[in-house]
């Protein structure tokens, strides 16, 4: 499972922290949500219009079982990511298509 964050949300969080955070303790920035690799692959496939088969090999190692960040400290300060995984991937894909015509 992974925890992704859209780049615009990360930039916004950095600016927010520059204005509000002075504690020397490290703070996590993320969405506070997690998704499996399967969910991520299915989301990307849906957005780009992929209609083929996605195959997973469960006999292979799948990495760390969970990668969810504890974002309770930044949320307690009043910041929360606003871009969903699906919206972030869709916006990134649109940008790619616009920036690289013919792909």
C-alpha cells in the first residue's frame, strides 16, 4: 500500500508550514489515505483508457505491507490535502498530453 500526494498539495503544505510551524520535530506531509498497488494500477488504467489486462504475480515480494504516514500533526495545525489520488493522476495525465502532443 502506498500514500501519494499531489505536487500542488505538497507545495501548499510547505508554504503552510513555513508560516505556521516552528517546532524542530519532523512533521509528515501526506493525504492520510492509502491505496493498494492494485487500486493505483486500476485508477491509472481508468484515467488513461487502458482496457487491457493487469496481471499481478502474488508469488513475488510486494515490499513493505503498509506505507501510510501519520499526518495527524499537520492536520491538527489546520492543513489537509485537497486533491484526491484520482484527480491528481487525471490532472498529471492531462498535463502530459498537452505538453507532449502525439503521445
